[in-house]
C-alpha cells in the first residue's frame, strides 16, 4: 500500500526540518522542531529524533545550547535547493506554524515575571513589559501565597499589553478630567 502525504523517507524528514529551521528566528528543541514539522500525518517523532543528530554531524544543524538547534549556512544553502520538493500544503502549514512560533518567542522576550518570597511568608510578583528599546512598565504586586503569585504572573504574561493600555488610558484620562 502506498503511503499518503509528503513524508516517505528520512530524506523527506530532513528536507522539512531544513525548511522549518531556515524560517525560525530562534534555536529550537527537538520537540519544537517536531511540532513545527508535524504538518503531515506521516511524520513520526522518532524520525525527527534520528534526523537531528545526523544533520548536526553533516553540518546542516548546529547545537547552540544543550538540546537547542539552529540551521547552519550549509543547511540554508541545501534547504533552498530542496525546498521545492516539499508539497505546497505542507510548506504553507509549516511556514504558518513557524511564524506563530517566532511571534510567541519574540513576545515572551518582552514580557517577564518573577515570583520572589518575602520575609512575612507572602510573595512579590515582579512583572515587566518591555519593547525593542527599553522597559515600558514594571509592576510589583504582593500575593498571600505562592499559588496566587504564580497565577498573577501567568495572567500578566497573557494580558500584559492589555494591562499596560488600561493603566495608560486611566492615567491620561484622569489627567484630562482633573484639568492639567
């Protein structure tokens, strides 16, 4: 029986990994590479786990941190030559997944939270929102327990921009109503 889909052998796996890695702006773990490449039901996690060390050995990928990989110049060149062999729908899905991955990692570099225990048994949650240039806002709240502190940090990570806009609007609206 003929296998459906783009992935038929290890070469197809490697071509897809090169395609995805060439579009990522950040080093990726094996799991992240697999998730971004999984645009075809024929891709198997263990094939990705086998392909990555082979691609490091051949100089197509480079391990930059323990378990994090980036594409090399050789990988980019070979990826450009082989990209046409990837099915259009797989290529589009992979590209969309990588764009989303890049956006999420870029955003997470701008939004930071830190939970710090305090002497009284409660916890400080230090939350920061940055842009490309500098810090836009730093907010510190006190939570009575660690569970609530972690929840505050998680919610800030999800809604940092909304909170920043609310604070800016409230302060600027208050200035107008108080009469500069």
